C-alpha cells in the first residue's frame, strides 16, 4: 500500500476492538492511514486506539462505539467522524 500522498488515506474498520479487526487497524496505522474504528466494546476500542497511535504518532484515530446490527447506530456514524473524510 502506497501512503506517500500528501494526505493520509482514511480507513473505516468495523469489529476493530479485537481479532482480525484490531490487527487490521494496527496494520493500517503502520502504513500511515488515518483510522475510524467501530465496535461494540468501547474499552477495547480505546486500547486498540492507543496501540495504533503508538505505532504511528501522526495517525488520526477516531473510535466509535456502535453495533453494526442496529440501524440507529449506523445512522449516527457519519456525525461522529470528527472531520475525517471517509468515502462510503
């Protein structure tokens, strides 16, 4: 992945609080992406955010507690992006 552009690429990762989602978040942080991490477990998200920021201090990492099976949670995601532009 080439992240040498002027603006870091954004990545929105669901299930980011553990397992494959957390590993994906760390990988994307290492290559210079800004991250939006979504999951149901806020405590775990905070830990993953800290790890991502440790491997890339320049990355913007936004965490959003959301259950992807609940429409009202999905509807609120866009309003919580903290200014990060993410194409969906």
